[in-house]
C-alpha cells in the first residue's frame, strides 16, 4: 500500500481505518447518492454527523453537565483572538503562562487587542521559559498570577519544543483556559477543572479545517456580545456551530476519528499506548550516551512531540534524509529548536516508534 510512518507535527497521521471508511463513503454517503461534502449543512444527514461528533466527544471527555462543544473554522489562531474578545473585558486582566511559541502568539494577540482596539483589558505574562528556549514547564511557584484575573491561559502541550504540562496546574479557583491543540484526546483529563479549552483537529482528531472548543455554559452567558459576529462564542453556541457554513467534511472526519478512539478504549487506553510509544523514543535518546540530546527537560517531556539534536547540523540533515529513505517521514525539527522532532500522535502506530528507535540505534552505530 506504500504508507509511510508519518511523524509530522500536523496536519498529521490519521488512522488507516478512518481513511478507508471515508473513502468508502466518499461517492455515496449512506445511500444518499452524494458525498457528505456536497450536502447542505442543514440536511438531516449532516446534522446527525455533527450531533454524533458532539456526543462522542462529551462521552470521551466524561464531560459534566453544562459544557458545550463548538466546531469552528479559522484554526486555533482564531481562538487566540476570540478568547480575549469574549472574556477579557476592558477593565479586566488575564494571565498567560508562556511555555512556547504558540502560547506567546496567544498572549501577543491579547496584547494587540488591548493596545489597538481597546476592546480588551490587559494581558499579563505570568511566567515564561523563553530564556532557556522553552525547554520546560514552569513550577507553580514561578507562576505569578494577578489577584483576580478574568482567566489564566495555558498551552497544555508545546508542539514546537516538545514539552507538556504533566498535570493540570493548581491555580485554586481561578478560571482556567487551555489551548490543547497538540495533546487533545491523547490522555484523560478532568474537564471540570477548565472553563474553556480549544484544539485544532489536525493533530489528534482529524484533518485541518475545524477547531474544537469546549466551554462551560455560564462562560457563554458572561461573554462580551459586542464583538465581531464570527468571534462570538454566544453566536456560535446559539446556532449550534452553524451560524455560517461549518467545515462539514472536517467535522465528518472528526466523527470517524472519535468512533475509532472509542473503539480503541477511549482516552485511558490511548494514554497507555502514547506513553509506551514516546517511551521507546525517549529510551533511544537516553541510551545514546549523549549522541542524541533531548531538548525538553526530563520532567517536562511531551508524550506527543519528541525533540532532540544530534552533534552537528550536517548529521541532523543526514538523519532526516536516511530516515525518509527508510519510510520514516516528517522528522525535521521546527526551526525554533532545530534538529529532529518526532510527533507521536494518537493515530501513529506503536510500530512506527519501535522502527524509529531501531533506526536511531543503527544511525548512531554508523555515524557516532
Ligand atoms: N496551538 C498549538 C499548541 C499548536 O500546535 C498550533 C499549530 N501547530 C496552533 C496553536 C496553531 O494552530 P492553527 O494552525 O490551527 O491556527
């Protein structure tokens, strides 16, 4: 079939069974005589798909009552603006924990909205690990929260640097928001601890084009209504994510991935596999006697994006090149860290990680 092991950071690998199902239904979705792509977003058939995606998501998250799921366009980047516009009223403050490039973008978007539009209050940098090129998650004592922030914003997994919050930070009763784009649905977490989370689908739950937002209903009531229509959570919630035409095919793909996840045993089963997968690669790094140097500090290591360097850039290029020839693709690191990045999202089979670890051993033998 010619499928490679795809370590791309996103868009990323999808389960083969999901792609096959989509292929099977592409020309004729459940006997309707057309693809889901060609159907009205108001049709009964499409409505059922979106409803299923929503209820599967709530089930997988063990969502308590009172949470809403939205399927929106515009990527996680749009949420960087929507979050402050909805919740950071002009006289309020919000705290951002800066653990990487995406966290920084979220913070800078809030700063810009404050400076340029006056629609939003002030965003504070509660902590930043930039001085050490975002190699770790700060300890609780390093995070300085303001007395009464509208919300605290974290990025649960830092895709570029390969760090991940090991657990939810203890911020007491503060309203917590998270960008979970790169580790959403990779492990169980207690949704009740978060007032709002968002994630682009293109890593763990589908193709690009749809961003999933899960938020508490009381937040929708509290949200600012005098903001651009397409950025208003109130508008999207009131219209069940169909105020405008939603990315129907992406949402359909998400529904297939969620079914796949459920059949795999849900988030607890997924976590177990993901820990084992990442463990293979980290072990190869740790047993290399320093030939492979992990970027993230051990206590902050991500189970989703594994970043490491080799002794020279020349060797790194050779590594990427030879890996590709062995069917291991998407390993070139992001320029902010350089070196190698192996993304090991849900749909990546464990064999891919085993093959990578074995390739790493061989490469070292031949080049170390
Ligand atoms: N947040 C995180 C954690 C990400 O990994 C990414 C994309 N790599 C983004 C935000 C931006 O997402 P999008 O391209 O969907 O706007």
